[in-house]
């Protein structure tokens, strides 16, 4: 929970930790206080061709203002550099970091580390009042039941949408009752220029 909104849950973390290509020792870290309290979390991930690394760092609200955010940014960059060796030597390698948007301290930190904000997106959520009506046939669309591994009994739905969508997606989601929760920002930094 952050600012009253569930952003990440244990199932989300578990699915990332159990992904086939993940190296849990290198791609994830948990930050604990000397007394064992959870202070923060970080992760880095990249897929072939390993030219874009996505980093995520979170500091628990009780530990804000202690420099943990800056330490996490430094550590995610350090861990992200291992993907440079996996990318083509002539390829440009970027790191993208996800943060909450409109947070002045976060913006100052990311800017001071050489990142620039490249996009924003919103978490949109709708809560269901009851069982949805059965789907109607739509030409070209196939409706199927849940697969056994999918979660059942959910009482709502979430999706991420480009906050500056040129297609009017945010208006469409608002019409069907989806409300905007926190806005997130994606920041970008070049780890290695291309053409070497």
C-alpha cells in the first residue's frame, strides 16, 4: 500500500521472482533495517537483446528522507550494468526506472543522477458490484473461460494506460467507471552509447 492504494502485492512479487530468466541473487534485493523491518526493495530486468533494462526501487514511507532512495538508484544502476555484457557490443544500452509521478524529491533525485522523464502512465481501477453479465458475441473476438492458473473471485480490474494517450484511452476507461489512481513516470538514462 502506498498513499492508500495497493500498488504491488505478494503475488506480483512472486511472479517476478519465479520467472524463468530471473537470477534472484542478481536481479532483486530487499533492504532491511538493523531490527529486521522491511525498508525497501529493488529489481532490475532485461530481455533479449538486453539493450533496455527496467529498474524498480521502492522505499517504505516510514524510511523516506534517509537517503535510501539514492542508494537504491545507485544499486539498480550497478546491477543493470551486467546486462551490457549480454547486449551486442555496438548496441546502445538504456536503463528505464519507474517511479511515482509528481513527487518533487523523486524528480530531483532522478534528474541529479542523469535521468530524464520520458513518459507517464496511470493505474486505472474499477471495482465490480457483482457478477458481470455474460459476454455477448462479437465478430472476430473469442471469449473463453479462465485457465486453471488464473486468479478467480477477483472483485475488480486494474490496467495501466498512457496518461497522455493520443487515442483518448483515458476518456474511454473513465466512461466504463475506471478511476485513476497514482500516476507513474518512466525515467530513462543511457548506460552505454551505441556504435562502439
